[in-house]
C-alpha cells in the first residue's frame, strides 16, 4: 500500500467564486493596515465639500470624546442631565449623518447642512467673548462648509435613494 493511496483525492468542480476570494483578488498588498479599498475609493471620488464635512464631523466626534469624561461624571450624580442628553443626541446625529454621507444617500445632504449650521452660533459667541481670531476662523470654516455642501457636485454625488 502506498502513502498516496491514503491521501484523499480532491475532485475539482467548477463553482462560483466565494466573496472572500473575490475580495482577495482586489485586496491591497499585505503591508496595508486598512483593507477597505472600496470605501477609500468612495472618499477619493467625493467632492471637496463632502471631504471637508467629513473632517468637520470627525472634529465633532473628537470633541465629544474629550468631553465624555465630564458627562459620565455628571451621570454619577444624576441619571439624566441636560448636557448628557445634548451630547448623546449630537453624537447620534453626527454618526448617522456621516454614515449616510459615506453611503451616498440623498438624505445626507440635508442632514449635513443641519450639522454644519451648528457652526453659525459659534461666531457671535466668540465675538462676545472677545476671541476675534477664533471667530474669523470659525466663520471662514463655516462659509467653506456651506459653500462646499451647496455645490451641484455634492447633489450629483449623493444620488442613492
């Protein structure tokens, strides 16, 4: 008896490629840490106004992350606080809007404009606090966001129902 007789023979049948095999064909080299090539291509195809909005959304998420310690400390004293509710609503709204933008949904444009409108009250607040440079920076950033989101390219890009 030969050792080769003990090894099972693999019968090759033609089959449709599996999803993992299809992904493996388009996957970047193994040196890459991020393996979401389609998402990176989507971000590269985005108009500049949407990319700027994504930076703004990430800044909001970073600010929420930094303030979360204060919100949690307040939750120890009172189960529900006004500031905690506002932070959680802003967190949910930002994540939902960012997700819709990345999925190219039509509804993302209106939600992105709503989230961008939160920059408008900051300008008078900074001016009343005598922080002129910060007020100018926020006003310029706000104008760039609104101008970018109101462009026709953004409406054409966000075309999924």
